C-alpha cells in the first residue's frame, strides 16, 4: 500500500471514529463540554464571570492582538444585550484584524523570530495572511510547510519553514518534532533522553529518516535557492551511552505510524530529474512529502495543535511547556485535551470555529480575581478528598487490563515486524546483488561497444589496403620495371595480414562479450526475480499496519489512563493543600499566605481562575499605538499610500475583486509598516509566547527613555493627548485616559490622582503626557486579564 493510500485509509478510519463521537455529542456544544470537564475536575470554588470591561479588552487582545479603541470598549460595556459577547466574538473572528494577528502569531510560533534568508519576510507574511483569510485548515498548512520545495512561485513562500533552516536535517528534525508534535527530541540525537523516560533515540531518527535526504540547491544562473532531494540514503544511529545501534532506521512519526512501504524503482530510474552540480534533484518518491502526508494522521499532531491554540487563548497550554508532551508531564486536564484534539480533527483543523468555542466557554470568560479563602466550604473539600481517594482506587484497578492489552498488542506487532525487518534486510542484500550485476552488465556492454568501434576502424583500414593493392597491381602491369613495384606490393601484403590478425582478435572479443552479456542478462533477470520474490514474501503490509494501529491505540488508551491517574493525584494534592491551609491560618499567617498563593496558582492551571497573561511584544507595541492614536494614524497613511500607488493586482482587478482584495493589501502593508515601527519592542520584549514572564531593566529603560513612545505622546490632532487636552472636566478627562488605555472607566481614586496632578499645572499638554505615560507603563496595561 503506497503512503498516500495508507494516509487516506487512516483518515477514513479516523473519520469513522469521529463521526461516532459526533453522534454522541450532538446534543452539546464544544464550549459546554469544555466547561463540564473543567468544572468536574475543579477542587474548590470557581472564579465568577469577568466584567464586561475585562472581557472586551481580553477578547480584542486574544483575537486581534490589540486593545480595543476607546469608543469600541465604551459601546460594548454600554450594550445591555445578553448575546453581546457572542456577537463580538463572531465579529472579531470575521475581521481582517484577526487575520493580521494570527499571521503574526503563526509567524512567531513557526519561525520563532528567525531572520529571513531565502524567503523574504513580506512574502512569508503574505502567504500566512492569505492562507488564514481563505480559511484554509491548519493541517494542510503544516503539510505545505514540510512538502514545499521553493522551486515554483505558487508554493515558494511556504518553503521558508525548511529553507530558512538551511534544510539542516537535525535542525529540521528537532523543529518538526517540537512545533508539529510537541516533542523536543534534541537530546535524543545521541542517546535516549536522560531525563524523559519515553523520548527515545529511535523517535528522533524515525523522524530524521524522512528529512535527511533533503538539502539546499542554488541555481547557478538565477541564484534561486530551493530544496533538492536524493532518492536514496538510510538513517542510522548508535547510542553514545549504551552502544546500541540501528543500521537502518525506518521513517516513523514519533509515537506514531511507520512508513513500511516505499515505491521501488530500477537502479538509475529513481528520479524525475537526476541531480548533479547544476541540476536540482527530484526523486520519483519523496520521503519528505510522505512525512507531510502522514503527519496530520498522528494523534500527537492533533494534541499539539489543540494545545497550542488553547495556549493562545488561555495563556498556557494544558500541557506546559508546549514542547514537552510526555508521560511525566501530563495535561492539567487529560480528558479536556483529548476532547479538544478530537474536536479539532473532527472539524478538519479549521481555526476560527475552534477558537470561537474556546472564547464562548465560561472557562475562558472567568475573572482573574481568585476566590478568597473565606468562601471555601471546607466540609465540601473534605468530602471531595474522600471521593477522590475512592476514585483513585477504582481507576487503578482499570489500568492493569490496559497494560495487559498493550503487552499483547506489542507482542503481536513485534512478531510480524521482526519478520518484516528480516525480509527488508534480505531484500537489501539482494538489491545490492542486482546493482552489482547491472554494473557488470553495463561494463560488458561498454566493452562490446568499444570492440565494435575498433572492428569498424580495422575493417575500414583493410578496405583501404585492399584498394591500394589493386591500384598498385594495375600500375605494375603497365610499367617496364616490374620488379621494383612488385617489391612495393610485397611490402603492403604483410601489413594486410597484420590487419587480418587484428580483426580476428577483435571478432573473438566481440563473441566473448556477447556470450558474457547473455550470461549476465540471465543472471540479472534471475537476481531481479529473486528480489521480486523476496518483496512478495514480506509480511502483508495491510496486516502489519493493522497491528501497528492496534498497538498505537493500546498505547494511547494506557497513556490516557495514566494521565487521568496523575490528574486525580493532583486533585487530591490540591484538596489536601486547601485543608492544610485552613489549619495554617490559625497557627502561622505568613506560611498560610504563601500556601494560599500556591493554591491560586493551582486553580489557575486547572482553569478555575483566569490567568494573567503578559502581552507579547507585538501586542504591547500595537496596543500602545492604539491607545495613543498612532495605530489609527498609521492605518490612514497605509490607506493613502495604496490609493496613490495601488499594486498591480488591484489595478487590474474587477470592482468586486477590488473590494475583496483591497483590505488584504491594506493589512499586509500595515504588517510591513508596523514591523518596522515595532522593531525595538520586539528586541526588548520579544520572547516566545507562553514563556514565564520576567520584566527586565532594559525594558524599563526603553519604555522610560525610548523616543518612540514619547513621540506618540506628543499632542497632535485627534491622538490621545491632543483630544484629551481639549477636555475641561477632570472626571471626563480621567475617563478619556482610562477608556483609551485600560478599556474601562476611571475609579474614584484615579480621578482624584488626575485632579491632583493637573492642579496648578500651566503645561497641561506635558502633564497629560505624563499621566498617559504612567498608565501605559503600569502593570495593568502590561498584562491581559
């Protein structure tokens, strides 16, 4: 079964399972199921729903990457409609700002702020933006990134994922493992992971085997950089710890399916285009393309993508860090991650519907304000603790049958796999014999051709000698001095005899080569027949894949059960901590306060309290621009620029197409312009989303002394300082600042602070700039809450 057919078969199996799953869940929405699983796992109270002001700021940041404008925040908070949150979510998901923000998000996630090399940043961003704008699914995006070779214009930008990593096989292996499967296998390049028990060297080289044939090719004439690929070459490895080795690592998705069957071609017939120094190699079968096809069928792929999307919305993954999915780092809510992964796959990896359901959940919309200890019902916690202990005992009893089932599945698969590997090794030896026989055959053909050419030359020489002899004989009859000419003829005849001897020798060689060629032809046919027979004798591939699937299913069931065990243990630990805290309050208030902070952290991880999320570099910079009015100004500049000098696609577009395409060009131009503007923000604040937040001195110095922020706070037209300076009423002025910066009205204390700051100030514009700067530099603005 060819890899493409295998992938289709796996997808059909998955679709069948997903259809059955959808039938069971048809009565419940995904956001309701999310909340049900979070609430069932909760130990202690849940935070209440966030305020409208908190929600509008949060949802704008998470779906558009920038805080709302003051008038947008005011309008939302003033709206009394029950369905206003759902309407806003739908509106933002359909917006061009959402597409722009997810373009930035995917760029940072996939390229991790690497400098552009072969592919320009603008081309890459346009590719991502158009992919998202056209609502193409994420699994196909990953396939495109891995399969694209950069040789044709249509798929060139997608090749940046591999090309800008220089197609270095170890780097590509590691980054596909991390970004597509959520597994950082770097330590497994030389040995099994020393700290993670279920990361193996075989996992690393199974993935490596898909990509190590790929390299970079530069066209000597056009200087175009693209990917080339060899048709042969096997991955091998040896542990530096144990010395255990594998001379032929078969391509395998880590913790997933193996590429059992590759198309076989005759020696010399493996390429569509055979490579050399000036020609890019294109094999008839590409392992890298096979990986692209197999990847979305992997359970780990769906779990990784679902986990990363959850982290985009909730600030951290259910598995965290995002790159370390393994047995000792269980999901905070195992059943929830399984649900999300299944639903994402069942929804064909469509982004907007999935994020919509997360945003609609009560879990996403909770407040960041944790419940206070006084409202905790300790009797309920004690009862829950006893229930959890019983649940743990019952669950542990269900694990052993799963272990037994896995052991049986592994045994069945191993027996067939071992025989198949033995057959593959034998086929490898036989194929080597075929290659050697073909080389001998080709050599014999070459020698025969040389003999034919020599024979032709000798035959021509004989004809020339014969003609000369005839002419000389004719002359001898006419001349009186016959003896002297006879001597000349006598001298020629021995030469003719030498030629005759040479011809005879060549004819003999010719016959010998013919006989040898016939023998080699028969030998080659027999060798090829032996290979064909050995290939036919391999284990039935369908059976092998079926046994592999059963083994993977057994592994997944046991892994899920173990994750649930760890989740129950975590809930027991949390219940115990809550009860211990109650005792500490009476004996040691300092320890009690520290213990309570730890409990709140656990609640946050469990989804009972919404997390505080530090803004990314782009979110922070764009939000400062939004608050001060600089973003609106830049948007106007971009719009005017496109009107003055529209790109060719807009010039030639029909009116309908122009209406559709123009917003894309505006957003792409805005991406380009804001990237330049935010360069220093990225340099100072540009860590990876989801990393632990750590403020630095350099960040503080930049915000305090950097000329960019100060420039945005110079009063001008309708920017924040300019329009605020026109407001005479102190309360209205305070609200103008807080709505623009915090997306809420000013508190009484803030109004008083503003009044005191402005009192007796002649330089009102400077005073306003100082106030605005202090709010922008505050902790409240730096975090999404």
